[in-house]
C-alpha cells in the first residue's frame, strides 16, 4: 500500500508537473487554463455558450499536439561545467547546441533535469513510520530533494546546420555531488502552444561546496608543540630538528654542528643547518551525530565549519579536521599538505552519522590532545557526551571555543554554560537565523 501511494505521489505530483512544464509553452498553459474554465462554465449547454469556446481551445491544442508529432528536430548538445559550485551562488556554464537538420528553429528552450530530484521510497517510509515525533511533511521532503534551481534557457534562432553557444546558469540548493541527468530541447509548434521535445541523456556532475559566511580575520593562539615523526611535514610547515642543508660556518655557530667530513673535503669550516619539529597545530571538531538523514541545523553547522576553516587554513599552522566519516576520524591539513579547497571538498561530502554515538569521537580526540595548540568545536546539541569532550580539552589546558548550534537563542541559558567559561574556554550559542552576526561577534572576541 505504501508503494502504491508513493508511486501515485510521484506520477501525479512530480512527473505530471514536469511533463506540463516541458510540453506547454506559457501561451499554451494560458489556453489550457482557459479551456478548463470554459468547460466548467459550459457544462449546461442550454444556459451558456461557453462550450463553444471550450471546443475552440481544445481544437487549437489538438492541432498543436498533432503538429509536434510530425516534427523531427535533431540536435547535438555539449555542456561544459566548472569544477565546483557553491550553495546559494549562481553557477554559470556553457552549452553548445548544434542543429543537425536543414530547418531553422526559433524560440528553443533548454531544460535541465537532475538525478535524485524526488524523494526516495525509503525517505517516504521514514516519514510515514507510526509514532515518529519528528516526522516531516511530504511537501517539505520534496523541497529538500530539490538539488538546484534551473531556469529554462532560451535560444532565439538556431539556423539550419548551425551551431550556437549559450550561457546556462543554475543556483545550487544543496551541497554534495550535483548530478545532471538529461537536457531537453523544447521546440514550439507554429501556433506556439505545444512543444516538440528532444530529450538527450547528458550525464555530468559538479561538486557543490557548502555555503560560507564572511568572517573577519581572527588569530588563534600560537602555542607551538612538538610534532613527532613529522619530517616531511615539518619541512614545509614548521621547524624540524632534522638535517636540512649545509652552509658556511658563521661566528657563534656551535662546534657540535660542524660537519667535519665536508670541512676536510672543502678545506673550510662547514656546519649542518637544522630545524626543530615545533609548530602550531589547531583542531576543528564538527559534530555530525544525529538520527535524521537531513537537518537544517547540520547544514548550518557545516557552513560554519567551512567559513572558519577557510580562515584558519590561511594561517601558518596545521589543522586537524575531525568528524565522523573520515577514515581515521580526522585529517590533517596545512601548508604543504592541502589547501582550503581540500577542506571544502571534504565538508561538501559530509553525511550524518546515524549508527554511532558521539562518544565514539572521544578516543580520537584523546590521542590528538598532546599535539594541539587550540581547538574549535561545533556541536549540534549540548548534552553529557559533548560536555565530556569539553572537559577533556579543559583538563589538557587547550584553548577552546565551543559553538553550539541552536534553533532558538533562548534554548541555552547562561547558567547552563557558565561552568565551562574560563580564560581558556569560551562557549557560544549560535542560533539559526543569526549565524552571520553571531560569527562576527565570536571572531571579534578571539
């Protein structure tokens, strides 16, 4: 029964709407609506002559549909996408269309279709489960499945055997891999009411990065720590007490650094140049533990992480990005190891952790504590396991900033957070709808 209703919703609520969008021109939609109104008004043929208008509108639509049935447009299309897009920002790209027939076409429209743009049957079962308190409405689930807004792109004239290049533009709504599935070229009939459609499979994909908030520049603590085993790391990021190069002796150099073999070979004093394995190491902890497959609060937390990580990556330091879903629970990035682009790629692919408790992150953090200079935690809620992590950071005397995502600014009262406020520890509620001013205030206080 559930499968029957799901297919009914998909056919009537989605497929029919997409078919009408592709097939009818704006003028054709007007004629269709007019025909329906005239048909309803002319049900009583003795009292009204509206049935004649209804018949005329139906005749026009029928002629248009028959005309498109004999139309045989043939096109070749090539789409050129950029490597990345960003949620909420227009994503321009180029489309090349070639007319393979000997006929001119006017007022063509290009319509994009994306994969997974309708909720899956598993999602439908999830919201239909009896007794679920956080069940979402079906309409909201459909809105969440919409990956991008893609207005139809018009081509005024395409000459016979001609080629044209146009600019397409979509607005991504969700982070992650956006998969283009098909491109439809809609060619109107001579009356301009109904479209002959050429649907071309054109699978491509582009990675959509999380939305980012502009944040002011901030400086995290510069306490250096020993980074064991990091020779290749230290050479590009910090200092390492490993052999680096040889140079001429300068007054004041320690005799212990003299390289005797080179002195004997060159006939002049030469010393070893070394660097120490000490540099700054930050951590950014992102909480992804939630029972839902999608939530607005997690998406905002990822956007906050992307905003802060971009600024942290610009500093001369290492950054541990820690969240569930990575192979070992964390990945280390820094100068010589990765770029801001790499961080955004990782955050774009984050999925909620639904099968593990938050406590599974604690051993990973325990192992990283000796290396860290400071830490920023972004939490989805404020409960005992998360407070335990904060206490671990407190006991290790690591400067820490805790950002707690909330749906309401009054959810977390000051007494709930006062026990954790100190010179090295700051806890900030970050309510949805006030993310930008909240980040501005936090970064200015660091």
